[in-house]
C-alpha cells in the first residue's frame, strides 16, 4: 500500500476546535503542507519558521502548527511579524488573520507593513463576519447580509460598501504578491495551496510583502449547514470578491 | 484498489467530503454517533472509489487518509 494522502507533520495531533465544516481547518492544512514541502525540498530549515496567530476563531492556531508560534494582540500580527522578520531575517514568518482582525481593528498594521514592503506572508481568512464573538458585522460583510449587528441586512448607505483588501493592498507600492483564493472545491483548494507556497517561496527569495486572501465559510454564524455555507460563498462572496492574482511582481519581471 | 480511512473520533460529520466525492463513495452514518455527538462519514461504496483524494483535501478536520495498492 502506498500513501496517497495523509495528515502533514507540520500540523500537531491536537484536534481543531473549529465548528463542523469551518474552512479554517482546510486553510490551516494548506499552510502547514506548504511549509512542510519547502522543508522537504531543502529550501527551509525546520527550526526556522515562526507563525503569528491572531485574535479571532483561529486564536488557538499556535496549538495546531508544528512550528514556533507567537500570539499577537487583535490586529497586530503584521507588526509583530515585522519585528520577528527584521530580527531574524532567515526565518520564514507568516501571519494568519481573520477579516475582523486584518480588515477592521488591524487595518493600520497591515497597510503599513505592506507599504514598508515587509518580507512577511499574510494569510487573510475572509469569512465576512466576526466569527469568534458571535457573528457581528465586519467591514467585509456583504450588503444585505444579516448578522447580529445588522439584523435587517447590511445597509450600504449607513455602513459603506464591504472592504476589498486584496484590491487595496495591490495598489501599495511595497506589496509584492497579492492573490485572492477560495477553498470551495478541489481545483480551488489546489490553487490556494499553490498561492500560499508561492508567497512563502517569494519570502525565502527576499521579496516584499505577500498576502493570500482566502474566502472562507462560517456556517455557525451564517446560520447555514456546512454544505449550504459553501454554496452561499460561491453564490454571494465570489461574485463580490473575485478570485485571482491582483499583483505579482515576480511574474511581471519574467 | 484504494483504501479510504476515516478517523471517526476526529470527524465532525460536516458532509463536505460527501459533497466533494465525484463517485458518491461516502455517506454520513445514519446509525453511528461519535463521542463528539456527530454522525461520522463512512465509506459506503468502497468499490467505486478512484483514489482522487478530493474528500481528503476538503476535510476541515484532516480526518481522511488514502492509500493505494
Ligand atoms: C482589542 C480587542 N478588541 C476586541 C476584541 C474582541 N474580538 C475578539 S475576536 C474579534 C473578531 C474576530 O473576527 P475575525 O478576525 O473575522 O475572525 P473569525 O473569528 O471570523 O475567524 C473581536 C472583535 C478583542 N479580543 N480585543
Ligand atoms: S464560529 Fe465560524 S469561523 Fe468560528 S469556528 Fe465556528 S464556523 Fe468557524
Ligand atoms: S478518494 Fe475520491 S473517489 Fe475516493 S472517496 Fe475520496 S473523493 Fe471519493
Ligand atoms: S469532511 Fe471530514 S469532518 Fe467532514 S464529514 Fe467528512 S470526514 Fe467528517
Ligand atoms: Mg471573520
């Protein structure tokens, strides 16, 4: 018997605390597998990896990744990652952040990290809601989407339009590679993994700020079962947040 | 021959693997409950499996292992 698929060693044995069907677990695995492959390819030393976990449902990410982890205050992961990367330039440094974390309370940190061209990788998990705190409206919540703080649906006249971070950060001169992905089907899962690995490879080559935005479900706070939530993401999130490469300075040079 | 093993302790019965399988190999158990209180996924039609690993790639709890003869 040969193994076609097994759990990567870059994930610990700890069981995820996420709700059934929550896409955070899929995204964790893709991050872990990308690091694992870079180590196996001899491009990275196993002891030379630091992840920065956020505040949000993925606050316990430090328990799940089999590498050094740092827990940042809400939204501050890019600032913490900046310090780590500048102090230890040979280390692979990534942040893992939700939309409340990155696009709301931590907007300043990520915008300035991108502006400074910090050599870090940011994994931005956009589920259009504050998951951990009980489903409040986030800056990324879609127009018309019902949350506990927008019970009649988000009103654009009152709250503005949902914020598009990939589009915004691709306009910043210091950013190097920005792609928006989703993990709603097999092909997109494979694409997301390629994007995450490419971003990490760019960092190892000393390039600038890279962010992979991954559209994600929150079945619990969307009030849908996991399969319905995937469908809702496909029908509502992907049309507003188009998938694709927003910036790739590496590809422009070729 | 392909062998799909589902870790029933870890599985949360989310059904995403059932949705992802192109050959309708998997189903959520109608009789079993695991310690977490979920109906775990089962390999209902093993002979139809083509070993594509779509189920394993979509599983948010990394509960699926796939081997091939
Ligand atoms: C300084 C501070 N303000 C507010 C909070 C409360 N809080 C915890 S998680 C969270 C939002 C998390 O949402 P998101 O980043 O989208 O992550 P998700 O849970 O959706 O994955 C908030 C507002 C906090 N912990 N610290
Ligand atoms: S509340 Fe939402 S984001 Fe948080 S673990 Fe549950 S499904 Fe995932
Ligand atoms: S390996 Fe492919 S065919 Fe086999 S159960 Fe999984 S998804 Fe279905
Ligand atoms: S995707 Fe994973 S957790 Fe969900 S039902 Fe299938 S095996 Fe269980
Ligand atoms: Mg969120």
